[in-house]
C-alpha cells in the first residue's frame, strides 16, 4: 500500500512541476501568432523553473 506521505509528495510534485508545464505547452501553441506574448511566456516559464530549481537546491543543501 502507498503511504499518505508518498501520495502527498506526488500531488505536490504535480502542482509544482507538471501543471505549469502543461500550461506552458498549451500557451506555446496558442501564443505562436503573438510574438511578444510568446516571448513573455518563455521568460515567465524560464523564471518559474529557475526559481523552483533554486528552491530545490536550497532545500537539499539545508536538509
């Protein structure tokens, strides 16, 4: 049986990484005709992923 802690970790992972990635790819397809919005989407997603990566490294170093 899968423990509740593992299920919670999977849900948190989905909320932090998978859902924004799905939104990014959907926006990538829809924003292609709008170059400025397309570039803004890349910058926002890149900043988001960099901040998540930095936070993960901080948590790993502190733990």
